[in-house]
């Protein structure tokens, strides 16, 4: 089954404790992207990747890192999380970029205390 | 730069009534426009997409949207609402070349009453 898998589904952590949210897709998609969803703000793009070893900043990249060492994986790294990063995070992928149909993961609800 | 504005954070309709969700866009290049739907506790799913082939775009679950360049609008409609349509709907815009960013609106929650 074609899917985008994010883990974990829920995560509670404390300020400053490094964490990684994993994202994997099994559709051989070139394009992958991370979004955060906050009430009243919709989805905002954090980072995106056009292919292996090619990443670029979205609209809200501060405090986040990403890597794309393999085509299927696109982890989101918070090296020193802060409470303002409490949010619902989504990973998405597509075959041809942001202009094509995006396939979304089920989301990761992160709480930073 | 591209942006979308969704008018109304909440829209309430009765089952069987017309659904109209409004979206206006701003883009310096010919845009690709999208409507995505998010059901509770799920990721987003594509409803429909406009890529300049036709101004009236039909999507899944009976939804359609019309691209109006003169009004810079891309409103989503469905003739008859069903209880299962209750969800949050997002309009989004992308440039039409290469690996552009996708910019989402703030979303409209559709409530359907019996």
C-alpha cells in the first residue's frame, strides 16, 4: 500500500532535549516536505527536499534541521526544542514537486514542556 | 510570492444544502491551485487541482471548484452536503514550474447538521 509513515504519532518532551521525527515513503517520490499545523495559521512549510542531498528552507525553518540521505526517508530534527515548537507536524511527498498531488502522513503531535 | 486567503474559519450548513467554501489567491506567476481536505485525526487528502487545463475542476466526493482569474478566486462547491463532508478544508497555491513551495490557507472547518 502506498503510504507516508511518520513516527511517533504523539511525543511529549522537555525544553532542550534533542528529538527526531521520522518520515518514510514507499512510492519512490523525489519531493518530500515537512509542515507544521497550528490553529488559525493553517499549514506552514518548514523544509522541503527535491531529491537526495537536496534540501531547502520553507517559510518557518528556524529551530529545525532536516536531512535526505536516502530517497525514502526525510527526518525532521529539533536539536533544542522550545515550547513554541509545540505543534502538529506533517510529512508529505509527491512524485514531481509541490505542483503535484501531495501524499501526507498521519501527523505527529509534539508537545514541548 | 504566492498566498491564499480563505474567507470564514467556520462554515455551517444543513445536510442536503449547498456547500460553498471561499478561496482567493495571489500569485505573480500562473498558479497551480489545490483544495485539500483533512478529516479528524488524519493527514490531508487531495480533493482537486487546477493546472490551467480547464477552469471548472471536478474532484472527488462530488466537489468542484471554478478558477476565475478576473476575481483571483478558486471557490469550492458541492451541490448537496452530506454528514461525511464535515472536515477541515484547505486551499493551497503553488507556482507552475519545477519544485515550487506549496502555500496553504488557514483552513475552513465545515460543520454539517442533520
